[in-house]
C-alpha cells in the first residue's frame, strides 16, 4: 500500500488487559484493517515505547500515516484526558501522562478515552443502540466497565465515572479493605477458574461434563454480573441497557439467564415498562466508530 497522510485519518488504539488492537478510520469510515499485539509488550519496563512501537508497526503495515490517535485505557483517566490514574490490569501505565508521552514519540496528537465510552459511542452511531439516548452500557471482559449516554452526551461525573468494576462489596466477616466487584464477576475470575479446573477459559460455559462445583461457581458469577448491572441501572434509570464484552460473547454464555436475573434484581419502578436490554453488535469496530464521533464533537 502507498503511504498517505490526511487530516481525516485516525488511528484507534484499544489497550486491553490481554491484547492491544490498532485500527484506523479514514474520512470517517472504518478501514478494513487491524493489528493485534500482546499487552505483555507494555510490561517490559517501557510501556509507552512498547505502545508506540505497536502503533508504528500497524501504520506501516496499513500504509497509513494518521493525523491523530485516539487510545482507550481500561481504567481511570484524569480529567485532562492525558494522565492514567489507575489501571488494575496494566499497572505499568499508572501515573503516566500517556497522551503526552505517546504523542511525543509518534509526532502526532493523542487523545485518551475510556474504552467503554468509545464502545458505547460507536454502538450509538452504527450499532445496537443507534439513535438511542439514556443508554447504560456495561462491558464484561478482563475487567468490568460501564458508561452512560444521556441527552447531553456522555456522563462524566466529576471526571471519571461508572468504573463499576471497582465498586466495593462489603464483607463484614473479612478483615482489611473490601473486595471489588471485579473480584467476583470479571474475566480475570474466569481465568482463575479455568486454571483451577484445567479447562480452556473459552470453553468454561460450554464444556461437557462440568463438575457440580464449577457449575456453582459459574452460576454465582452470572448472578454477580446481573446484580452489578442492576445496581448501575438503579442509579441511572436508563431507557436501554447495552451489554457487551468478551465474557458475554463466550460460547454458551447464558445470556437469557443474565437478562432474567437483571430483571429480578431491579427495583420494581424500573420494570413498569418492558426491560430493553440489547447486546453489543459491532465488536472491536465500535471503538473506531466511537473515535470518529469523538473527533466530530
């Protein structure tokens, strides 16, 4: 491919606990191209350099020279959209002015955004909640994140908001700080179960001959996920709930059971009208659509 640089070309970098994806939009349209790199590349003492190398390699392979970068962070970002405050799954990024440092290495502007925000924006433009407002999005993956799209745009609170995976769960029978929701309901929990039962994590819900103890653990995880989503819904009273992430995309994940348990956990006032729960439809492409919309507002 021939290299080309235009003000309408964006590189979109999705930093996850397991992998880093790099894709592009050109003139507002997602490019049919992406590269995936292991997140371990950021855990070798120089996370910004590792990330810059991944972006540079993807640009070279795509034959594109973007004018700017939008990068997602799976955790807390400061109100300057520059400083990473906390990422539980990639602690190497904590405290780094990732936007500024990555921009310095790449020579183009970089904007940070929460991963769930871009996913929700993308789904609102071209996906499962197109043209919808008052949408609560919850993504169940390596961690658990959420975002809320109201009539005036994304709800930010005092800066970051809806990091529901970090909500504390009070356990009076234990000493020390309370565990967080992610301890009981995230992909990290599933990885631990897969190791304990010697089953590939992708097959946890679909494996035949599951021992009763594993079924009980999986059932409890689905309950915790339902209660977490219902808690956020009770706070925001959304018209629509959007659910996505790698966990609900797993083979044989009990989506209908999750929906039923969310309904059972919601205050009755939220069930006056039929519950509108939708599943994310765009996958990784939602982040690219979201980045385009973010740059247009």
